[in-house]
């Protein structure tokens, strides 16, 4: 089995497992996001990466193959080499360059090998990020979602409001994601509507794309990735649920 195929299979299995641990909505709690971002970092969080993972460097790797793989990952995300700033999932995976490279390829596949278009891809991403409860990844996607889909759609996703009145395709994807993450099964009616609306291939891609963000959620949680203070989600520029 090719390495990339193995990664896809693993992601699908792991996504199913992580769904069972997805957090329910938190809604607004005491204190704004901005004040939370200013809290002093715990001792195990590195100030330069805002996570428990130290920043990887080329000289960390023993073999030339690892170094060249690391170079290719950095070429796709140069911010990995920055002295400061959020490391993020790709930067963390780059600590094992082969993982970083394969998951980066997978990310490109699930974002582009479909006929959904940018707005629908952003919608799927936002639903997965919201339903898996991942604040650090929300800000940029919500900002883009407002541009592509309008503020009302982002509000419905953020606050888990009723989808009545939204475009039928948009509402279908939101409800599909909510069933997938929280009801632990997708109803026959919803699944039939997904395949009728999006076709077999794009329905699978939507599912895998949601699974990709579940993978990112695990990394954010395990390594306590903190957002940068200028993240739109922590400056009051986009709707938030926490």
C-alpha cells in the first residue's frame, strides 16, 4: 500500500474515533476571547511556538533524506522557519518530516480534488472546526467564510442556530456535520440528500475534509496550541461560541 493511501485510511479510522470525543458547544463564557489570549502561558508552552512543541529545524535531523523532506514541507509553509508565531498542525507534523509531507499532500487533495468550489470548501472546513471545538483555527476560516458565504452563515455555524432560511446546500452540509460529530450517525435521509445534491465523490470528499480538521483538532489539544493575539477570533472580528 502506498504511504499516502495508508495516511488516508488512518485518517478515516481516527476521525471516526475522535467523533465520539467531540466537545459539545460551549457558548459564550465569562471573559472575552481577547482576554483569554493574554493569559500567561503555562510553563510547558514554548513562547516562540505558542504550543508544547518546540520549533523544528533542519539540523535536528540525522539523515539527508529527512532533511530534504523537511525542506519540502517548509517550502509549502515557510512560516515554520519563523522565529516566532503559531506553529500549527503542519509545523508540528514537520517534527517527523515524512508525516508532515504526507499530511500536507492529503490536505491539498481534500481541499482541491472535488467540484465543490471555494465557498463550499470553506463551509465544510468551518463546520468541522466548530463542531470539533477548535478555537485557534476558527478565526481565519470564519473571516474567509464571511467573505464567501456572508455573516449570517458564519453566525449559524458558530452559535449552532437553526439552519432554516439558509441556502439548501449550505443547510444540508451544516446539518450533515452536526449529525456526523454529535449524533454519532448520519441519518439515511440526510445521507441520501448529500449524495443526491453533491454526488458520491464529493460526499466522500466532504467527509474526508471534515476528518482532516479532526486530525488538526487532536494536535491542537495534545500540544495546547494557543492562538496569536491578532487572531480575528480573539479580537472581536468574527462570531465565537466560547
